[in-house]
C-alpha cells in the first residue's frame, strides 16, 4: 500500500492533482443471488462457478467452492461476473465485510457480494489494490468498523477513487504482478512452457490414449503378506480436494484385502464418483506401509509406466478442470451415484510430454513442496523432542490444565434445513483446515457454549473409521455463527496453536489409542483428561506457532498456484476443444 500512496496519494491528500471519480461513474456495479438449495437440480452437476461471500478472502479468485446449473442460474437474479472484475463483500461478520478480491475466471456470486466491472479507463489491478488498502474506510461506510453493518450498491457507487492516467495505472499493475510472481513463484508458467496444451495436436507432444500413458486399475499381484501384516488404509475423506493425502491409518491386511481398491506407492488416486470427482479429489499414494495401500472402491488407480509417465504429470492432468468437466459429461448412473468409467479414462486423448520433461517438472514440484511446506513434524521433534520419551526433560501438564473441551450438538434429521446454523462435522476438516464445501445447517436450540470461536481446535472425536479419529483443524475467522456436531470436540485454550501441533504427534495418537474398537472409534473427555503434554519454554512454543502459521501460508500459496495453473490450461484447452 505504501507503494500505491507514494505513486498516487489519497483522495484526502491528492498531491498529484489526479482526477477523482466515483466508482459508479466508471464501473457497472451489481449484486448476485443464491439459487434455492431446496432444489437439487439447481446445484447437482453444476458447471457455472458460483462464489459465496466467504471466498472473498482468497484475494485472487481462481475457482469457486460451489457450482450451479444453467437451471439454477436462470432461477435466480444472479449475473455473470467477467474475468478481471472486482468483488467486494457487502455483508458478513468477522473480517469479511469490506474485503475485496479479483476474479480470475468468469463466475457469478451470491447476494452478499457486489461486482465492480470497470470500463477501459480503469485498470482492474489498480482498482483492486486501491480498494484493498481502504479496508477500514470501507467498513466504516456502513456504520462502525466493528459492528455488523452492511454496505449496499448505492454506497459503493459513491466511493471516490483517484484516477491517474491509464499508463500510470498499468505501471503500478506491473509492479503488483511482479510482486505476486516473486511471492508465488513462476510455477504455473513453468508448467505451460514445459508441457504446452496437453490436448492440442499442434503441440510437439504426440496425442496418445491415457491408457497408453499409464496402467488404469492394475491387477492386484500375488502378495507375500500375512493377514496380520500391516498396510495403509485410505478412505475417500483422507484425500483432499487440493491434491494431497491428508490422513491414513494402518490396518491388518487380512481385514482389508477384500472389498477395497488396491494400490501401491506412486500410484495416482482419482475419485470417480460425484461430487468428489467434480471437486478435484485426487492424490499420489506415498509412504504406504509395506508399500501397499487399500482404500475406497470409488477410486480409479492410475499407475505410471516407467519411462513413459510421471505420477506428478498424471495427477496434474487429472485435476485440470477441463479434464473433470469432460469426465462429468461422460458419467453414468443417476443422482449422487454417477461415476466416471475406466473406459472413459482409457480412451481420453492427451498430448504426452517426453519423460525427461515430466521428470524435470516432478523435481520442481517436489522441491516446491519441500521448501514451501518444510518438514514440519521433524521441526517439532527437533525443538521439543519426541513427546513419547521427552528427552529434553520439559515439564508436562495435563491437557485439562491447559484447555477446556466440550462435545458438540446432537440434532434430529427433521431439524436439518437450508437457512439454519452451520454444524461442523468430520468432513469439514480437510488437510488440517476447515472446508465449507459440504455443510449441514440445522434449526435447533443451541447453547452459547456450543458456538465455535476463532482459534478453537475442532477435533473429530468419534467415527467409524479409525483413520479419521483425532484429526484436527483450527477455526478461522468466520462470518456467521457456527456450532459443531456430537461426534466432534472443541478444544479451547490460550495455547491453542501449540496444542494443535501436539495433537498431530504420534504421542497423542498413542495416548488415545485405547478408544479404538471394532464398532466405534472415539476419544472421550476422560481420555483427554489423562493426556500429559510436554510443555516447553514460552519462546519455543511461540517459535513453533510462528513456523506453523508460515507453513499454512506457504501451503495456500502452492494450492492457489495449482488452481491458477489448472484454469490457465483449461482456458487454453477450451479454445481447441
């Protein structure tokens, strides 16, 4: 923002005497709408990106969490927002109201967002940074900064903006884009440069059937394992929509050798069932116990062929929106049981890059993971020591001394509705973060103590799958009241960030493993009471918390870069499709 003020000044202090115009004088402003959620046909298998107000925090909106159908679009008064428009949150609690974002794809929005489509006199990046730096001012326009308040179209249209010559606006935009490049890395352009358009016959890469590039659903070999030997078990919830494995558990081979999908290290998992397929669920299998994994029958397995394909190329290809959009059109089945067939994957035509190029990309991808994410668990062990034997002799505290915890809301099926209070469940924990891609709302009486707060830790404390019990996420800043379900526990503590790290340690899992059973796996409050937590000095705890926060930011950067990569390729591919 300092660069902006240096170049252009402010409305109040217009030292360069640039013209000042209101947004309504140079832009078209309009709000969106929400199709009725009581009509599944408005949402199921939708292709039109639909943005909710919470997504404005993405900054650069490269994809949306939800999509609507043509019928849903026509049913509501929402409108298409063209690429490179500005959206501003006109309602919302927490930090949402007054937050702005840039649309990097065409989309429509809900009624809590206002789209600003500038004319040729205004550079979209310039306008975005102008409004982004006036966050508190924007919140104050609707009342007080901290109150609930709300903006509206008339208020937004009257907001004054300094308008220097378009050349100067573009100059500033170039500076901002260069800053983004240094921040995100030129990963997306590297991919395009190396592979081009995978579906184009005009590229250097020869068109091949995907079935010629990898082995689809390979046969299970004769395995020299005893029934008591352990293998990795990966259910569908253990695969994120961002291309990562978020959880796995060891199971005896004899218990899972029948009735599940078989795979090995470096195989690519592709979710074939709706809506998991459309949402991008997929990952590379790695770190499997005894090199073997089993999981949901709703996975297709793509095994790279040595000398022909890399798992990183296969994963990126199968997560591209154009790939999944085409796959969705070729699904068979009805309702929520539609699936992509193995035959479709086998016959999908794709430009196959040279294996040397794929390996170069794999090296870039793996290095990015290593440098951006860091080996966080080893960092924890290095600074704290293995909590199981506490080699550094840190004092310990019972978890009950450090935190309060409570079990969530029990509700009846008839209390589920379209406009009630959000109930966070196990499926809302994805990759250590809260995901709102699949929410349930209820109309039920809720005690004040059951509403979540920022920096609460949400833990899955009861589930039929042992791999899901104990997974955690930090509650972010939220824009509406939320509660949590009866199979979940909220842990509230002044040491929440440190405890969040500890809960991901093997020590914690071992201390609560007594709760696992053949019928229901659980972590009870009594079990939590007994947990002894190594409690290092304050500076160690704060350092770890800072590392964790930075790791989360870096991870988001990579995920955003991948989404942007996918959309860039998809836009190019649509031109030749």
